[in-house]
């Protein structure tokens, strides 16, 4: 069998591209996983920050900024939930596609 034939070369090139794509996806998934893990304590950190701010402000000052803080936190957490859901979905689908288990 001659492995230097044009057909074998084409197959080799296609497999090389596929391998490169899989490795890129694996690195991307690792990056997403590490980002997700690194940001696991954000909710607790934000809660601590709000509690510290509430302790430092007078009750009248806190009431005046409470709705703005609540608006910011609502948008922040909604965005965070959406991003975490997309990261999780991407990682799960990539894993199943890479191993043909979809």
C-alpha cells in the first residue's frame, strides 16, 4: 500500500484539520471551565460588598440608592445566569459532539 498517494494525502490533510479543530475546541472548553470556576464566588463577594455598603451608609442614604442598587444587581445576576448557562451548554454539547454521543 502506497501511503504517498494523492487520496491518502487528502485523507491525512482532512484528519489533520479535524484534529486541529478538536484541539482548539478542547483548549476553548478548558478556558471556559477555568473562567467559570474562577468566578464561582462572585455572588458571595457581591453580597458582602452590598452588606458593607449598607453598614456604612445611613438609613436615609441607603434608601435613596436602594432601588438603583437593586436594578444593577438584577441585571448583573440575570446576565451572569445567562452566561453560565451558555458556557455549560457549550461545554456539554462540545463533549458529546467530540465523542459522537449526541
